[in-house]
């Protein structure tokens, strides 16, 4: 009898404890400050759109860092963007193509800035003729201060020069990191300075197709510091000669098939792929891009993604 009573008491205590533990207490709502805003936050701080409107919100903070409702009238100022801007919403002009810019919200002397990248659906083409000299396409990632549009032989081309400090190696990304099922193509040309030669190529789904100058090879890899799935073949190529490079990645169930093709610009595209590699641990998506190791000048032109 004593055991039965004790067990009953324990059971009642456990049930009550569980009930108390499972009862959720609603958090008290955060009290909004009414002190004047001394700093602003504009959200989203970084936006990417293919043409859909982007709505911005302004959040204010007082001198103690508390969120405040005391925000004065907001003045909006878009820079570098083509489209309509009304009541904190930017609607891109779909005929303007890919570009990027900023949106600034200002209240009195306090302001905040956000960046917008407008990247339309495929296909893309870029011959750099509409890009200002010494500039780059504004929506690219990783090209500022490393790549420049310059004139060569009566045309505008993209050039990657040896850097004054830091690394000559650069990856430039052209679109969202979620892209897949595309092909990318570019014309490229390497130069020679004494014994120095560049490496140059394309990026797709986080794989790199690389024409290696000093080694005179063609390589597909996923990561330069770990060549776990890399495929390398001999590929003699000449400096001061334009080549056309093409790359695609096909994900088939649990593997990726990466294909690359290189031929002299102006000649007929070969029917067969120059190099093919497989990855049993596939990268299923990734931004298209261009690659360059500029021990000497590298030139790029007629970029296409489709």
C-alpha cells in the first residue's frame, strides 16, 4: 500500500512538472523607444532581382542602440539603377539589362545605403562595347580593381593586368550562386613577358576550366588546393592568339560531368569536347564566371552565357 501511494504521488508530481514545463510563457513585446533616431538600417542590405520589384524597409535606432519609432520623413535616392522608385520600392526597367547600383534612405543628417543587383534571366551576352573605359560591368562580383575595359585593335575588351600588390589569381562571378544547367563561352588571349605566362579560363557550378600557360595544359578542377577530382591534359597554346573557350556542367544523379572545349577563334567549333571530367561529389549549382592568373596581361571578349 505504501509503495502504491508513493508511486501515485510521484506520478502526480511528474504530471504537474511536465505540465508546468510545457506551458509556454508569451514573451513580453519589446518596447519601442521614442527617442530620436541617430542611425538607420535599410533592409534588405543586399538585394538581387531578375526584374521583380524590391521593397525596402527603414529601421531606426536611438543613441542607446534601441530600436525607435521616432524616424523623420525619409528621402529616397537611387544611384546607378535604371527603373522606377516609389514609396521605398524599386522596380527595375527590364529593358536595361544587367546592372547594379545603390539605394539611399535619408532622414535629416542620418542615412543608410543598400545595394541592388539586377540580373535578368538567360541568355546573356557581353562584348564590353557599352562599358565605360577603365570600368567593369557593375553587377559582377570580384572584378573591381582587378579587371578593366580597355581598347585593343579598335574594339573594347576586358583585360586583367598583373597586380601591384596581393595575388594575381582572381575569380569573377557574373550571376546568382544558385544557377545551374547553363553553358558559358568566351574569347580569351594570353600574353608573354620574358618567361612569365598567365593562366586563364572559365567557371561553372564552382568548377574551373583553366588554360595553364607555363605548364601548357588544360585542367578541370573544383578547388586549386585539393585536386581530388581534377582532370589535366596536355594542351599547347600560343600567346597573342585569340582562343574560344566553352564550358558546361551536367549533373546526372550522384555525379557531375564537366566538359570543356577550346579552339582558335575564327575557326570552326570542334564537334568533340576537348576535355571531360567527372565528380562523384558534385557541385549542383554555382554562378558562371571567369578566371585569371595574370602573371602577364589577359584579354577577354565576346562573353556568352545561355
